[in-house]
């Protein structure tokens, strides 16, 4: 069985039945908690607000 880990945590927390699905750029990722979900949503919004070509 493949181990599933949080897409946002630096510590690669294992996901369980309470994982939260977050849709980003047409893809769905899973995170371990609401704080990680919010962090990914904020990062995605910031990336979308940047003009194309900026790093």
C-alpha cells in the first residue's frame, strides 16, 4: 500500500480518514488539516494574481 502524505506539510504528515481535499489549478490534493488547506489556497491565489512570466 502506498503511503499518502500531506501536500502542504514540511514534515510530510501521513493522511488518514479525516484528510481534506483541496482543488488547485484543476487538480485535487489532500492535506492533513484545515491550516494546511488554507495555506495551499492562499499560495494558489497568490500565484494566480502574479503576471505571467514573473518568478
